[in-house]
């Protein structure tokens, strides 16, 4: 079973991501949020 990571997000950004997910929009995280989520190798 896949595990989910939790990162701290600004409430406005979190709402925006939730809206994208509710509309099944495909998106790609870039920059600091992506590094925070995926880590730096």
C-alpha cells in the first residue's frame, strides 16, 4: 500500500491544490514545494 507524505502548505495554496484535484486537473509541482515533498538527492 502506498504511503502519503504530508507537507505544510499555505492555506490558500492548499485550497488551490484541492480545487485542482476536485476537477481532476493534471499538474506538476515545481520549486520549493516539490523539493519539500520529494526531497533533494
